[in-house]
C-alpha cells in the first residue's frame, strides 16, 4: 500500500482542483465560441467575416480540349520472356 504524506496531500488536492476548474473554463469558452460561429452572432474575426461574404470574381475562360490524344495506345519499349515454371 502506498501512503501519501500529509504535506503532499495539501499540495495535490488544490492543484487537482485548479486543473479541473481550468478545464471547465476552457471547455465553456470553446462551447461559447462554437455556438457563436454556428449562429452567426457576435462580431467574429476578420477572417470569418471575409469568408462569409460572397464576392463575384472575374469569369474564367476555357479552351476547347484536343479531339484526339497525342498517344492513342501505350506500347511497351521492352518485352520480357516468361521464365520456366510460370506457364
């Protein structure tokens, strides 16, 4: 059985409480931030506001693809013979 000295217990309990409270604060802040992102309320950041606005850019021009491929069928440059026992 492992025994913990009372001095260590006095330090460990508040430290664990501080870590748990910090985790709760971080999770709450994250939940609020995600909720604002989903509903669109709040001012948001410059990046989210810029991404949410629709802009019309220049029209892209396309070219007509070629009617035939340059190489219709691939042909191997080298051939191999089948070794004995593989037929």
